[in-house]
C-alpha cells in the first residue's frame, strides 16, 4: 500500500526530529520554573534567554524585542489589541487591516472596534494584493495600528510588507504583520525592513503546537492582554513553556537556514502539481495564480464538485488537504478570503487548499498528480456532470 500523502502543511507541520531532541531534557531533569531563583530555575531561565536570543537572530532583532506567546492567534491579538489599547485616549483612534487576514486578526480588529476603535478595511485586487490607493486613503496619522498579513494562509498571496511598512512609518503609524505563513519562506530582517510588530507560530515551521513569538520593535507601546505576572518584560504574564521555547528556537534556526533551498524545491513541486490540475482537470481554476505568491500553497477550485465531498474523497484515498484555514474547518460559509478577491460563490464552494512542506517529496507529487484528477472525475460522475 502506498504511503499517505500529506498536503496540509499550512494547517500544521510535523515536529522536526532535531526540535524534539532539543526539547526532551526540559520534560525531564531540566524541569525548573524560569522565575525561580535556585539552580533549577536559573537553568530554565538560561534556556529561555538562549532561545529568545536565537529567535532574535533569525528575525534580525534584539533579544528584548522578542516575546514568547502560546500561538499565532495570541500573538496577533497582543499586537492588535495591545497596540490599540496603549493608544486609547489619544488621537490615534483607528485600526486598519485587510479583508483577507486570518480570523485571528479580523477578530482582534472587531474587538478593538467594540472598544471604541474606528475600523478600516483596505481593498485588495483579484490576487489579494493590497491596492495602493486604498492604503494611502486609509492609513493616516490617526491610525493606532495597521496589520497586513505577509503571506495569506489560504491562497499564498504575498504582500510587499517592507514597502507597506515603510509607507506606514512615513505616516507615523505602527505596522504589524502576521508572518505565520511567511517565516521560512521569505527573508525577514527587522534591521532593514519597516515593520514594528510581527507574529510567528511554532507549529507551522516544525515546532509543536502551543508556542509562538511576537517581535515588538523597541519603543513600540503595547499593553498586555494577559495580567498577573511580570514575565516577558511585562508583555505576557504566565510561566514560560521552557521546552516549547527551546523547540521554537531550534525550528526557527532550521527553517531560516534551509529557506532558500526549500523555497526553490517547493516552488518546483507546486508548479508541477498546478500543471497537472490545469492539464488534466477541465475547468480547474487556481486562485491568485497571477499575483506574487509564496511557494507552498495551491488554492484550486474543481467546478461541479464541492469542497466537503472532495476532502472526504481525498482523505479516503490517503491525501490530506483542506478547504481553507484549518481554524475554520467545519464552517459551511464560503471562504472570506476567496469572497474578498471576487471569486464566484460557486467556485468558492468547491475550493481545496493543498499546502506543501517537509513531507512533500517528488514521489508524493507524482502520485497526487495521478490520483487527484481521477478523484475529481469520479466526484463529477456521482453528480451526473461529465468529467
């Protein structure tokens, strides 16, 4: 029997063996609380400090600019709500984002609006790229924070974050980017690139679920959203998850070191898979294909099927994929990302996301390329539509 084919790396990735190895001692003999003053605590505190420094190097940052959080969602909320709340009562009353952000961003922006912020949503083109005129019209000096996702988690669309960040800086506006899907796929350098806040998540890059980090540029005012302790320089209360901090640092180093080679590999495999879809599946539509994209995400609609049925068929055939963000699994509403870029509802209803990563081999793509057209033809046959 052929091995299963995992094409859902944007949902989560396997823990890298070197990451697991680095973490294991902290589940056993090195169990101390970093806030304790005795030797066990000092050992744990040193491990967290070392992990922070290593992540900072990967981001072109200083260690005191990196704070550990539990996940990307918490990091995004800290960046948006923390910055908005720090600016509350000042003339900076607006919060700006795009309609294609992860729900963690949109939810935080909506919460800020409930607390009194003025919510502004940028417009994007058919590929999901922020429209320049919209940015100029909405990102004004009265904005507390502007958040634009670096790589979209559903379509792979890449924004020109360094350029947008520089334009925000010219207006004196704090700029945040959700880099959860970008880290390991694009060069990130806080020294030369104009962003003030940035979020990463461990389980997207070979670390476990339950750990992430937020970059906060020196001088950026952020109010904590968790209270009760002084950890993470007062930005995030709670005992640090030492093992996971260590794991995130190792995963970040591996992803950063392998970035250029991995990007080229994934881009080649992605193009091969897309070529099969366009050649072998009549009517297949690849979304955001003509815009700037990260190398690892394919969002494709197979007309005359539906997403749920296709995902079930793929799963039964041993292929893992998703209908969009894993955080929205089970939702019956069309993808807000596809709707925002003008995809017809009938096409959005049959969209499937394939995302490539460490488990994606040439053999996996070859087998997927043979199996998926047959599965689509079968699904169409069940609905009475000619394949």
